[in-house]
């Protein structure tokens, strides 16, 4: 019997308590086996003009076990087809939060309005185990290969030219080639 890399016994499902704030809303569900995110739906119909944002209720509240958090991610289809994004993506649902999950959406399409109907899928919920850390202050951090490089330090970004004060644009080729 052969196993593919990473194959093994499936992980047990994490039990998460859920309450419907709206008794008619479908519970979050995974569209396909292996999906990381369960679809969240809105309970309100709403039209967003270009550039407009709204807080859409999902009709559900959850109780996560300690050591877990849920993250509200955008749906790629809404982004590609309609220009819909989440303002604070990913939104964080902490283990202690018991209120209704709400999603802050924005219409980034410059010309077209987008309309949400009751029970449209608007986001996806990914539940993950999270570490609780204890911060301790030190005078200096240890060295690393990356050091302080960040915010595009691996390429594919605009770079300020210090000699002229203007911008020059770095090639995205290095990103495509994995450099």
C-alpha cells in the first residue's frame, strides 16, 4: 500500500459550538473536501456603490476552544468577478468572543455597483490553533538571514531612488522566478 507525501490518518474534526442569530441562515459549510475555509453568508441584502463599504452580519456566533482563533478571509471569486474585498482581511475572531460574526466588505470596482442578497456567500472562516506567547524585552535581537528586510525586500516593488528622490520600479521577474 503506497502513501502520497503528507498522507496519513485524517485529523479529527475540532468541535466548535455555534448559535444562529438568524434562525434561517445556513450554517457555515465547506464547499469541497479539503477546503480550509467554511463559507459565511450574509443575512442582509445590500447594494454597494463603487468605493462603498458595509458591515454585513452573518447570522452566526461561535464559541472556540481556548488556543484557537477563527480568521475571516475573502472569497476569491467575489474579488475576481466583482472587485469585492474585506477591509480588515483577515478579520480575527478570538476564542473569547461570543457576538455575531460580521464581515466588513468594500466594493473596489471603479464603475459597477455590487449587490448582495440574503444568504449570499460573502467570506470564508478558517479556524486555526494559535500560540499564546510571553514577550520578554531584550536589548538586542539575534541576527537572522533576513535581518530587518521587509515590506517587499524580496523584490517586485517600487524602490525610492535616493540619488534623484524619485521612484524607480523594480522588476517582478525576481518574484516570478522565486528569487
